[in-house]
């Protein structure tokens, strides 16, 4: 029995970490806006949506990035006031550092004024995206 105790401890810790990681991944967190920091169309390279814009940072070899891009692109088809902008993180390293993007895919939810109001690291679920967009007035 003594030889199985370390194994049980390692399994319990690994399981706890796995549950925590799964819960954290893709969750949308609201951000407090940094005073005076706005994402303008000049910085993003495209015009902002009239109500909200989802700015997705991705890398070329990221499989979850492709799934996120497909989800967000499909969702904005029926939303005339929401826009999806895709940015290659590897080509925009200065912007990635400035915005503290730590992993891909990361999606920023910004309001019509260009202020970040939410952020999702990982692939968010459709319901999470809809809730985050509904919170943007």
C-alpha cells in the first residue's frame, strides 16, 4: 500500500490541474479598460464594428486558432453590427507585446470606441461569445 501512495498523490494532483486547465481554457474574462488605451482602425488595419469587434490573434500552426476563426467568422455573418478581425500574432509582435497576448488563439472583445471589454484565451464556446457580445452595449 505504501508504494501506491505517491502514485495516487501524483494522479490526484494531475487530475486537479487538468480540471482547472479545462475550465480556464476558452473562458471569457472581462477587462478593466486601460485609461487612454484604444485600438483604432489604424492599429488593426480594418474598420471597427458599429457595436463590437472581435479581434482574434492567431499563429500559423495553431489548430485551435483555425477552429476559433471558423466559429467567429460564421457567427458574424448574421450580425451586421459586429465585426471579426483576424491578426497573425507572428507578424505583429509589437502589438502582441503591447496587448499582453500570451497564447494563441486569444480573442479580444472591443466596444465601438475601440476599448477592450473582454478577452478569451483559447477557443471560446458559441454561448460564451454570444454572452460577451450581449454585454457590450
